[in-house]
C-alpha cells in the first residue's frame, strides 16, 4: 500500500485484483496471447499521466488485493475483496473505492459487492480488453474514467466503467469477447457516459441501489458457503445432470430456461424432485434481453438478473 500524495485530505482507494488491465504480452500487437494479472496496481496507476488532474484533490491509495485472471475468480477472493471494501468505505476520509478487475467475471463480482456492501459511497469497477503492453491499451483511459466517476458527487453504489460508459451492477453484462466496448446494460442502457473528464448521467433514478441484506458473506468462512450451480435448458437436455448435482450435495440450482422461463420437460421433473429434496431452484431466461413475465412453474429470480448474477443472489439468500 502506498500513499501517492502526501497532502492530508479525502482519499480514493484503488484495489487491484488482476485481469487484462494488468496483463502483459510478448508483443505489442498481441491482444489475445497474453497473461492476465501481471502488473501491480501501483504500476497501473503510474502509467496514467493525467490521473492526478482527475482526482479533484483526493489522495490516492493503491492496494493489491489479488492478482488473478478473473475466469478463476473464487469465493475466497470475493470475501476478501468485500472485507477490504467495507474496511475502506467505513473510513470517513475515504470517498470512493475503485477496483481494477478482469472482464470475464466482472459482472458477477459487481453484483456480489452490490449485494453485500452497505454504503452510499461509490465502488467503481474498471477493466480492459487489451493488455497493458498493447500498442494502444484501453486500460489507462478506463482507469482515468473510473476516477472521474469515483469523484462525481452523484455516483452511488457499485458501478462499472468501460469504454466511456458507466453501467450499474444490476444491468451490466459482458457481451463481446474481443471488442473494446465489451459491456452492455441491455435494454436499460448505460447509467451514464464519461466525456472529456465529466460524467453525463442518464435519467434520474439510481438503479444500482439495492439494500444490502447479505452481509453474512463478509464473515461466514467460504468453505461453509452453499453450493449453487447454474444449468441451461436446451434441446436434448438430460435429467442426469440435475440428479448428479443433487446426489453430490448441491443446495441451489439456477435454471436458465428457454424464452419466458420454460424448461425442457425432462429437466422440469428432475427439478421438481430436487425441490422436494430441499434444493432451492431459481429460474431465469436464456434470452439476452428482457425478463420473465407472469407465472412460471419455478420461482423466477428477481430483477431480471442473468444466470450468473441470479447464482450470486441465491447463494447470498441461502447464506443469509
Ligand atoms: C480476466 O477476466 O481476467 C481476463 C480477461 C479480461 O480481463 O478481459
């Protein structure tokens, strides 16, 4: 941990967790054959020359929380990250936390933090699609934009900043494996845009605010967290995967159903059996947009969450 500016004033804390933003490749033209999570958060901060101009007098504190390719994100890192966020956000002199993170599971971490952190201060997550060694890396601009959002008085809750857009934890989803603007908020659209060092917010309501009711995740050892799995309903589906999961001790199942939450008949009967054995089932739609409307055989996940975020919510519900 290092304080970059000796002046005593409000702080922004930057937690590094790895990802492509901290990734390196052997060649500047290589955007795919790189290793994520190589450079320290301090290195990333030092690589943004205009950073201090965007800080509005804040001190900057960098802390390396993890150094992961986010495809390997685990519950222990989530818990440690949430604990450090809670620690810093509780300090009066800390106005915001910024998190550098890989893009692959960013939406899941964002939703997890939104659920477990009880704060009105902003937690701004950012990332990159190109490694830091690329000819034109996107990480430095994204980090700069994240600082702008972190300093904005209207910023609240967990937000994701990428490619000049600000997304809520609830709506954000990675929608492209390669493009620089890899994230979308689907039908709801982004919460705002970062333009020339300023945030232009869209609409008035802060959709990112969800009351925290999952604080058990900060203290219950991760080995005791319930096992919640995600399944898809699809042509030729086979009930044995559900039976195997139940036999192995799964506690919750998120079923990504077809269309308006319909489920292959083979899976539906296995799910009913699983429910009868105490497994909690939540339903989402496989469709990329919209959310389930009306009655369904199984309980629909709230808020039109996608499958991976519905898994986070169910896990936290079972923990609570
Ligand atoms: C990761 O998710 O850590 C690697 C991919 C990325 O950050 O774009």
